[in-house]
């Protein structure tokens, strides 16, 4: 205890009255300020959580119905007189029958189902009744016949897609009142749909085709799926992973462990930091100019999308990797060098394994960011309408494809409300992918993390 602290007077000679356990005015103001700051933080976090819950609730409410689809089960007679007129089972001749030749078979099966279940509606003819079935159904039936030509002449049970308006009726998008103003559906057709549902002919099932089917035209929203987009996104992520991880890690190790500290390395570090903040659409313009216009790579191909996303992801991986390398204590390096290890051995045998959790986390976060990018992919033509699946790698890297975020953008630009439902469902699928990737990053970090 000093004379100053033991003195009952302050530094200015004035006597300090009161007990140390009693708060003076200045302390009360400071505590009140801290309480207000904590309250502001709680309010900010609450607003963020409420906004997130509102966003996710909106997406789930709008997109959950896309995972269910309305189907109509019919017994279709594969008439040889229409499908195999020669009667010799020649596949080439059978393939010449277009979807127009299959439509009458579906219409007859629909008439038989209505008659069998007593579901007839006054004022609704057979042609209008057949419009309850999707325009995609004849194509599905044709693909089945070409895959199974031996079934011609038999009656086969099929679960065919219902038309988009019928599907929307059971999901709440279409009503009897709106049907009176809609030229694509009528109240009589909705009444027939109700009767068929009561008879068990019409059912709502889980829509597996949403994950496997390709995109569909504007007149067939019920047949649109994410198959090509999911495959295209996987191909692009494979390219990004194979290019950005080794390049990013190698560049980070050199800059952090081996590069001399001079103005050139300082310039490189500044540019890497600047590239991490460049808008993604700039990388799309760069990819369009270099990879398509100069290198001549095909538009709307996963290889171009993967290269563009690699350029965009590299700065993020380099920054994360350098931060992970810096986090390793210098004593690890000194100990390795002290027992006779070379600089290369100390880095690759000691520093790099300890930095691996941070490197993997940064890589997965960079991949997740690349998976959700849309702007650069729009500039390189991946917004094109693609129905054919890309081939297996490596040929498939050069085939036309789409991507999940681009597919969401594509569907939101179409007029039919069913595509908005599909877009919300695609967002849910994209969010699931992102959540899985972030969970993987956390698990890898905990699995490889070492404490010192």
C-alpha cells in the first residue's frame, strides 16, 4: 500500500467520500452504457434470426409442394395397329411413331377409367377429359415402348403426370373461381379430377422425378426437374476442387514459407486480397473473353463454368490457407529445424499437417460460395435450355449443362406459377447442399484439429 492509495484524499487534494461498494455517478453511467450496448447487440441478433426464420419459412412454404406431384394411374393398351403396323417388332420402325401416335392410346385409357369408375361429368367430352394428363405423358409412354418393345400388344399400368393446372388445384394454386377465367382449365375438368381422386385413379405422390428429370418447356411445368442442373453443378465442383485446392495451397505455402519479403510479394499479396473482393460478374466477363472467345471452349459447358469458378475461388482458398499456416506456432518450425530437418521437411511434415483443418475448412467454404454463384455462369451461357444429360467425365465436361443457381433464375423468369414453386424447391435443394458442405467443414476441422 502506498501513501497515495492509503490517503483519504484524491490526487487533486480533495477528500473522497463514500464507500468503495457504492457506485458513483460515473460508474453508473458506464454501466448503463454497457447495458445499452448489450441490448443493442441482442436486438441486432434477434432481428437477424427473425429475418432468417422468415426467409426460410417463405421458401419452405412455397417450395415444399414441389416435392409432391399429382399422378393419374391408367391401364394403357399398347395397340400394335398404331405402334407396330408391320408386326415384325422392328425397333427402327417403332421409333418412327411420334408422340402424336401415343396420345390416342392415352385418351382411350382415360375414357375407360372414367367409365369404369362412373366419374363422367356433364358437358365434358373425351378430348377435354384427356387434357387432365400432362403433355409429357405421350413422350414418357414412347420412351417406355422403345425400351420394352416386347410389351406391344399388352395392357400396361402407367402412372402418368397430371397437367400443371390439375396439380396446382390440389396444391391450392388453382380454384374453381380462377378456373372460370383460365383458358387452360375449366371447372368441369376440376370436378372430374375430384371424382378421379375419390376413385383412387388420381393420387399425389412423392416427386422423385424432381431430382432426376431434366428441365421442361413452358407448357409442361409439372415435368420440370433438376437432373441436368444437379449433374452440371457436380461436374463444375469437381473441376473447381481439382484445380483450386492444389493451386491455392501451393501458392499459399510459397508466399507464407518460402517467398522473400520484397515489394513484388507485397504487390502479389495486395492483388490477392483485392481479387477476393472483386464482384463475381467480373470473373464471368473474364471467362467469356478468355475461355470462350479466345480459347474457343464451348458455351454452357461445365469446363468453362468450372474454370471461371476456380478463378473466383482461388483468392478465398489462398487467404484461408495462409491464415491457417500463420496460426501454427513458430516453435513448431524452430523445433523441426533444430533437430536437423530441412525447410521443406519442416513445412510438409510438421506445419502443413497442423494447418490442414483450416485449409480444408477454407476450401469447403470456397466451394460452397462457388456452388451458389449465378452471375458468372449467366455470362458464359449456362442459362440455356438443356434437356439432354451430359455424358460421363471427361466428355461430359464439354457437353451443355445447367447449374442449380442458374436453374433457379431460369424458373423465376417464367410466367407459370408452377415454375415459381419449382424454383423454391430448387432453392431448398441448393440450401441442403450448402448445409451439408458446411457440416462437412466443421466435422473435418474437428477431426484433424490438434491442440498445442
